[in-house]
C-alpha cells in the first residue's frame, strides 16, 4: 500500500470552521490519513472530522497538546501584562524597604532583576497570541473555552473523533512559565539559560534577605543583652525593625519567584488553579500553556492518553520524551503505521 | 528571630529545579558515560559478568561495566535510524537483536555476527520485544509469530494468528512470550474499524498448534504478558488479568477506576508490578488474588517501559528520568536525570534501564550512562 507523509500548515488566524471547510482537501488529501495535530492542529482535525463525517480522510488522530475543550490562555494572555506588573511589584518590595521611591524600585526590579526573563515570556507569548493567533482573530475567538465553536465541537465529541484518537500532552516541571519562554525563544528547545538567570535573581534576593536578617539579629541581640551597653537602646530596636522589614521584603521577593509566580501563571494565564498538594509537590500539572483537562480530555480513552514528562507546550513536537510517546501511540492496532 | 533564619534556610533548600524526593538517603552517580547520536534510543541494554552490551545508533557495543572501556563495537548494518526494538536479549555466548524484518546474533566475546535471519513476507511491529527460552527465540509481527532457533537462526515455526478474529482482519502480536515448557503466549490487538479489540492466544511451541485463546471483552488490546507457575498475567486498558496458562480460564481480574495500562507487566515473587500510562503510577498486585498491594504516587510521564524488580526494588525509566522504588510500598528511593540535564534538557535517560551487579545502565538521548545502584 503506498504511503505518503505531508506536513501541512494553514492560516492560524482564520476561523477554525472556515479553515476546516476550505482546506480539508489540501490538509488531508489522502484516504486513511494518520494525522498528528499539534496544538490548534488537533482541534482543526476534529473539526474536519465533524464536518466531513464518514467522508473524512482522517483515519486516526494523535493530538499533541491540543486544547480540545478550549485554551484559557486566549483570555489569560490579555492578563499577561498586568500579571507581569504584579511580579515586578513583588520584586520591588525589597527596594522600597531600602527607602527607594516606588517607581524607582519597580524600575530596578524590571531592568536589573526580572526584566530579562519576563520580557522573554512576554515577547514570546505575545508573539504567539497577538501576532500568530491574534487575540482578536477568529481562531482565537474559537479557541476560548465555551465559545460557540467549542460548544458545537464538543456537544457530541464522538462525531469529531476518528475511531483511533490519542492525546499526547506535556507536563512541565516547576517554573514552567520560565521554561516555556526559553523554549519559545529557542525554536522549541529549552536551553536552561533563562532558568539559570531566574535562579540567579532568586538567589540574589534570598541572599539579600539573609544578610538583612543577619543584621537584624545583631540589633536584636544587642537590644536584649542585659550585660551589653545597648540594652534597651531604642535606636537598636529601630534598626532591628528596619533590617527585619527589609529582610522580609527580599524574602518575599524570593518566595514570590519560587512559588507565587508559578501559581499566578497557572491561575491567570493557563486558567488552572494549583492545589495545595501540587504546590507542595512543586508540580504545575500542565504544559504551561494548555490545561491538562483540555489537552487530555475525558472523551479520549484513558488508555489513549500519553503524558510526557518535563515537556512544555513549545517542546511537544521536538522533545525526545514526547516523541517517544508518539512512537508508542503510532504502533497501537488502530493506527499501526508501517515502519519506514 | 531564629525562626525567620530557619524559614530562610528552608526556602533556600527548595530552590532545586527538581521536585523534592524523600527520603534522600540513597544516591546514584554516573560512573561513566559515552556519546551516542540518536535521540530516540529505546533498546534496553544487558549487564552480565562485568560487561554491559548496548544497542544504539547503528551499532552494538560492549563496555567494561566498571570503567566504560570499549571492548568491541559491531556495526548493525542499518541505515541511520532508531532501532525498532525495545530489548536486547542474550544467552551464554550470544546477543540477539531484532529490527524490522530481521534478527541477528552476535558473539558476546568479540561482537562478530554469528547468524542473521531475514523474514520474507513479514510485516514487523515497531518496538517489538522478543522473548526466548533455552532453545528458541520468538518474534511477533502483524498477523503472525515466528519461532527461530537460538543456535542457528533457522526458522522453526511461523504461526498465523487466525483465532478469535473475524475473517478479513488481522491481529498484531506485540510481545509474545515463550516458556521453557514450550508454550507460546501471544498478546494481540486488532482494529475493528471502530475501535480496538485484543486477545491472548496460546500455541504449542513444538507444533504450532493452537491450544487456547482468551478474548478480552472490553474495547482494548493486550501488549505484554508474563508467566509464573500456572498463571499468565497481562494488562489491558484499566485491568490486569490472570489466567490459567494451561487452560486459558480466568483466575482473577482487577480493574482500577481511574487509570490505564499498556506495557511492562513484571512478576517477582508473589507480586505483579505494572506501570500505568494515564496516571503514570507504579502498581503492585498480589499474584494469586489480584488484590492491590500498593500504588505509587503519580510520576510525571506515562510508564511504558520494561520494569526490573531486584533486591526489593523496582527500577524503571520513563523516557526522561530513572526511578528506583521500594518494592514493598512504592515509595521513591531515588529518582534522577542525567547530570547534564540541569544545563541542557535534551539530555535524558530514554531506554529501559538495565540493572545488575551494583550498576544501572541506560541509553540516553545523547549518551550511554552507567550509574551505581543507589
């Protein structure tokens, strides 16, 4: 039996239903096609199946990080600028404790400490949604959870799924937003360089907090030492309070980078609330872009959902972990793609 | 004041990029590593008598286990590409590797090719795991299994899998199992056109005669099986089954409510170990009753691999990290990525991990690694 391999793309700004109707023949030109649909591609394949029904050429679908029940990030991306400003506020707190004016403190945080990282995240998510998908595009409108398109697509999922439907989805490690930005910056491969910078900033804040607490400890000890010459000296108490306050502020900055910003990313951008257990386990539970419940929905059978470790959305079609999972899906009996 | 310093120290310790694993009393370190070039290296190596044998890229290699000295290297005669097998088998003096339509045997001492067998009119299955007994090898394909002599590579039987399937359809033999008492057990899957079905088929390894078959009633296939005493155990979708391996009669079936299995069933002692690929947990079941002994915490990646159980530990890798679990309760004893991983995420442990003689060997995406057993 002859086989073909095609790698097709489409205008990601157009309404998904329109793309399915107008480009199905060129996107899926052969009978019995095994379609690997990355991100919106998986949703588009389902829409082609919905429109074509029994006449659809798609025999099997392996969706890879596809937002089957919607991508909250379409809404969340609009929050990104505000969220990042909140992050700068977190980092500015320490400098405010050092008596810098608010605007100067934010400027320091932005340009010296977190700016390079958040700018990468911002630029790449912005590129992804404002330019490639377009927050106001028809495609973006369709991808919103509970959009008219999504409601139609999912009103009877079985009519949109080839008999062989598999869902490969990523599960990125902690600091998933930083890793995602790095991967988008580097054509789908996280280099670790952005995360290293992130660690460095976080360590700086933690060290700053440490030395502030160290100073505070000195003034505390002096103030309460009944045999010392500064026993009960109000200046020492004031100095204790000052360094304690500064220590708390820098400590908060480090904690925010370590924990809160990951929670923010999940909640405000991806649209998923992390449980307390997930925070304790340091498990962000998605690919940093699409909630797992959408990328691996319940209407895809449990034995056809493949989870890829430490893989973010940008990496899903390049990282060995997800490629291995795709290999195992390809050999299942309802796909059984011949070896080439 | 002391408490804030304490809290700060706690915060410092949580900066690691990997999730905290407890306990941390056990450590594994890379003893040596060697470069490989293919990213998807999925063949489990062999460890034996102070050496390790590794198939990756287009070669098979022998290294000294304790220091990584290359003893020999043999070309597999492949065009560059991933080997379509998931396990290297071995006997006293030979190594056996399957890839698409052929099986080759190499001399363990020097890597010389001893025999090679090409299967005509054979449709292979990707990532096929062969099985062996003391005289024969068994290979699964689409619609048939082939038994060959371990000594000569001669084809001894070709068994067409026509049972428990409508005419006009064919079933895929994933990882057939051959027992020392000459039975062949074949877990299969086939496409109905609207879904998947599967069977367990049993044949005589002497005559190829069909002995019994078990039809899986749920919409699912079976991709691995193993035996112990009179039982054959296999996973299918959300269930683990145990049958009498001489009659095909079901002894027990255990179904989990929120998970699914595919590969990697292993028996050690009186326990069945099985990895899941939906919730990515390791499970342990009582061999005789099927009751659940324990299930591990969720890991981050579907467990579709070959599990090794030794010295009360469960070892596996899931295309990225190596895990070592306590076989009594499933708690994680050790988990690790390659040392380069923190700087370059493309370094992962990708093949099933081989364990023995105090070492673990894994073929990663960029290197072969030998680690001490933690």
